[in-house]
C-alpha cells in the first residue's frame, strides 16, 4: 500500500491523547444510602466490570475513527508505480509505403490509427514518432488530432534510429514510467540480423502489422535501346514475388496518352523483361501501368523521361592521342584537341571536361584559364609528361589548392588494384575481377594531395589515378605518363571505362528516372544571373533543391524531396528547362520481413504482440491506481455509529 500524502501519517502520534484520557479519567461517584451492605458490595462489583468493558469499547471505536480519518486524508492506494511518477508512452507508428496495404481489419495504417485513438488513456503523456515527424510530450487529446492527420510517406527510418530515440527519451526525463511501443510491418529492407538487437536496454513492445496478401508484382526498372533511331525499344523489368501469374495487362503512356498495351505471364518468384517498341518522336514522358490487384499498389506504376541529352564538351590540350577520339565519340561528346601553342582560350569556359595530356610545362596564361574553369565547376584530368617541369605543375596545384608534386621516381610498377567501390566502377563490373592482366609503368611522380580518393593503385599501394575534390569541381591525376614509351595502360581494357567516366561525370545528364530518398545530382546546362535559383515542381507541389551555380551549368541535388512518384519540371520562374521523373525505391516492394521470434530469443526486453489494444490495455491495467481513502472514510463512519450505539444502549 502506497500513500499520496504520507506526511499526514505523522498525526498517528496524536492517538496517545485519547488513550491517556481513557486511562486516567477520574470519575466522581454519587453516594446512595442502602440498608443492606451485602447487596451494596455485590452491585458495586458488577457495575465496575461493566463500566470497564464499556470504556475499552469506546476507546477502540474512537481509535478506529481517528486512524481511519488520518489514513483517508493520506490517500492510500495500490499500484505498481508511485502516484507522483508520470506515465509516458513512446509510440512509433510506421507510415511507410509498405503499410498502405490490406490486413484482416482493413488498411494497416488506418486500422492502427483507429486502435490507438480508441485505446489511449487521458492520464498519460505521449511521444509519437512516424517516418516523417516526431511529436514530443503530447496529451491524449493532442495525440488523437495528430494521428488522424498521419498519411503514408516514402520516407523510411532505420530500426536502430528508432531504438536510439527511445534511449534518448529516458535520459531526458526523471521520475517517469515508460512504455515503448513500435507498430510496424518490420519490413527488412536494411537486411537486419537478429544479433544486432542484443543491446536493446529498455522494454519494448513490437506490434507486427501483417498484410493478408503474400503476392506482389512490381516494376523494377526500365532501360532503352536505340533512342537515336526512328524507333526505340523500351525494356521493362518486372519482378514477381509469390505464385505464377498469367494474362497481366501492362500499358505504356506518353504523359496521359495511351501509346501501347499488352499482357504477359510470369513464373513464380522470377523477374521478366517486357519490351515495347514505339516510334521515336523526340522527348518522351513515359508512364508504365500494371493493372493488377496485389499486396502493394504504389509499385504498379513507373515514370521515366527520354530527353535528347546535350553533348558533353571535351577538350584535350597537349599530345594528340588516338584513343581519346575513339572514346569521346560524336554521338555523346563534342571532342577537340589542341596543342599548347594553338589553344583557343575563348573555348575553355565552354567545356565540361579538359584533359592536360602530357604537357611538359603549363603556360601561365593557360594556368589562369584552367583556374577559372575549375572554379566554375569544370572537371580537369592531368596526365604528366616524363619531362614535366614540376615547378609549373605545382604552381597550378597551388592555385587550385589541391596539393603538390614531390618528386619523380623511376621504378617499374604494375597497376594491380581496382577500387571497385569508387563511383567510376558502379556499372562497369558485374563482380570483382581477380585475374585481369595488370598494366605497368616505368616511372611515376610522388605527390601529396588534399581531399583525394584513389581509383587505381600500384602493387605497392601507391595511387596511380587519384580523384581530388575541391569546393568547385574535380581534378583527376595520373601519377605516370600513359604514352607507350613509359606505360602500356593505353592498351589496357581499363582505359575505356576510366576516360569515358571522366566525361560522363563531368556533366550529369538527366537519367531515365531518379529514385526518391536517394542522393541525386541533376545538371542543367544554363547560365543564371546572380541570385536566381531553379525550382522543381509538379502539378501539386514545388520545392527549391540544393544547387550549385557554375558558369555553364547548374547542379541540383535532391534527397529529402520529392516524396511522391511523378513527373517533375525544372523551372526558372515560368520557363521549363527539363522534365524529370521520380519513382519510389524498389526496396519498398520487398516482401521480406523481420522474424521477430528469432529476435526475442536474443533479448528479453523485446516483447511481441499482434494487438495494439492488448498492449495499451495491459499497460493501463499494470499502472492502474486503486484508491483506498473511501474505504477508510467508511470505516470511520462505521466506527462512529458503533460508538453511538455503545453509548446509547450499553448501560452498565
């Protein structure tokens, strides 16, 4: 038994007063004459015994009255928590796209919202975390208003980040009783392992939402063949999770206009590529639509755009190399080559990529132009000459603020290591190669560079090609000349993807589509006036993305926006510069979920439940306060009545 006001119990010490009064009370006896002394003695003995009993009964009843009143005012109760300890419920409600499906009682998210609304207690405070918002310390009334406005979102939270917020909640408050509830389908898109949950310190209830359907069709990606011809072929990769399906309709639209339609069949748990061949009439804003009722509907549509990309301006200064003209073809690049004596300096500012191809000495005028080119976001590739004047190179490097050349070293080294994690090799190799023929060099330059990453390395782990980043553009450095006199690298298969990606990454063309929630870079070839920014918008929303303005282009960066799959338009005020498409991440379509039973085996603080109502009611039951002051008040009244009856009817 606990007390809300235990200090009142000190008044129990005052009970000594009625005890003293009853024990030492002096009564005056009235003398009555009697003729028979024997009768008087017998009557006196009987009266004294009855009077003594009556006094003890009255003492007991009065003691009970005082004790009951004191206990009633101290407000006793039964509960597992003290009354001054606040009750706080931390709720995580998963509103990701995967909860926008049907369960046994209807839509998973909407049903969860309804159960929370109906079962939360007004006596608690709440913190609500969704994938898009975090609401702290809300009352039940405030929480009900908030959850009714909760909608599905393409944003996702990692489970570890949610558990970390739970820990932070506890550290920020004292004298508070916590209940932590996670409501989710626990889609395992981050490939969690059960061993990763052994460090959960606070008790957490996992409530798993389950969809009734176990089959799903999704459009995984698209790619195009022969876009520059009179007709182009659109390849659609479709993924099937679950049983085999047949006669599934799929349609291709250009904006809202139906272009073509067909049906297909697909085997159990497989992927299939479907092709549409259509007439090439220039830019194409395509939408693919699957007409099929499955677990997730959001992945039954897919957006893409086909734009005639602007060619990348590429300039080589120095030695003429045949392999460059073969890599930088007229289809994708505007390639030109000049010696240091006949450079047209007016064209440098119009380039996206400049290659310094084995120049012995970099003229001062060229250095100034290259510095301006780099500051405006241009990408620079530097290949030294065997007889390079280190001083002139270091002057350029100092102006670019990237580092310096230390010395030249003669040593025959093989190029043995490919750094596969570098973005250059993202779509080059299907797997890591271990048996490729290693090219070699006979000399190299020792360097010290800032903010650099390695693309290729020698056998001694020294870098052969480095990417040096500055706040404007990128500089790529070859540690050795690549002419046949000093190296056979120009005959290596690696030279094609390396130099092609130098050009490709100097101007990020608009892709067929971009993925929501990922870091995307979109380069728009345009020149903006000062304080002018570009916007991205569709028919319902618009936002201003992060952007860098260069002399010949503007680089846009998106991640947190947009959140809805659709066509979007890059605009400068009222002018539309480019149409782009965004789609949801394909991970959202996976029917892969955490096995919570296995997780519970590794951590006793995790409890599994299938009912939101059950968890909330159980929490209320465990923390319910049973007040006892009414019983003590009733005891005081009963004791008072007993005393009155004793005084009235008990006559000694």
